[in-house]
């Protein structure tokens, strides 16, 4: 018997959902990159699963459709990772040219985060929306929390230190820095930090993940495993029962 439903928007990798699915939750990862013809679903011994659903989340009608689909179901948590290309300060050098083509390009980009928040608030569930340091802070509101991946590295057991999918790109136990912002609501519980050794200097993995290919973008945007496990531990149904 599953424990409830967890929704993740703009999620291609499903990394943030794994701790939930492994514990028996029904998880849905929505992203335009997923295959509509050959839909993928990862199943787990617990009875949980991650179903990958193709959806254009830049279309507000699809966001409204998600609300209608899930409003009378047992949804217990939501997360979203809206595209940051037009908002992240790391891309500020390109803002002027983009504004010349479309003066409202950042307003439109920030709306996607707002729509995600509106969906989760309508469903009355705890949630977080993740972006790097970006223009969302001024176009929407200040983030509620910030963190670096290494600050949650010790949630990963020593036996699983090496990343199972991208060991050549992601440091063991997420031992890298990348300031990440969270916009939260619905009684979201920010997990306690359990940092692994803080790396010195710049992350070598980011030297390998430059360029504009979709693959490198997907790896760069994948949720750190330690943080994903920490969020689950502090926000799952079991945690709510114990609090």
C-alpha cells in the first residue's frame, strides 16, 4: 500500500523523488523532455514508483490541468525546478541581448515559478521551488532558504558515496559548492544540515559541465542526493506524525 502522492515539476532526472519512491510513495516527474510515446516508470520493492510524464509546463493550461487532476487525491508534497536559463545571474552577460529581443523575457520566466507555487498552494501541500541565485529574488520574492550541496553530504551513506549515475561529474557525497535558493510554503520543513568536507576552491565538476548541451544542463540541474534524502526525512508523513 502506497503512502501518498508526491509531485515534481520541471524534473527530468527524478533524483529528488527517489527517496520518496523508495519509501513507498507514488511519485510523478513532469517535464517536456519525457517521452510521450514510450513513457517510463521506475518501480521499487516498497510499492512506490516514479512515473515520468511528458508535459509542457510553460503552458498555464497544463498547470491548471494538474490542479484538476490532483485536487481530490492524496497529494502530500510538491517540488519544482523551473528553467533558470533566463533568470540565473550566471547568465547575466546575455540578459541585454535577450531583452532586446523580448523586453518581458524575465517576467515570463519568473511567472513559471509563480504558477508552480500557486498550484501547490491550491493543493494545500508543503512545497519547495528551487533555482540558483537568480532574478527571482527581485521579480518575485526573496528565497526562504539557501544551501550548498556539500552541507547535506553526510545524509549519503559511505557505501553510496559515489554517484550511481554520474560519478565522473558529481563529487562523492555531493562535496561541491553551488549556492542554491529555495522558495517554500505550506509548512515545508527545512532539513538540518549534515555537511561533508567542504571542498576548497571551485568545483572541478563544473569545468566538465560547461556548454549548452541538454545533457550537461540536466546533470547540472539534478538535485543533490544528500539534500533530496534530507528533504524526505524531514517532510514525509512519518516525520509529520513524529513532530
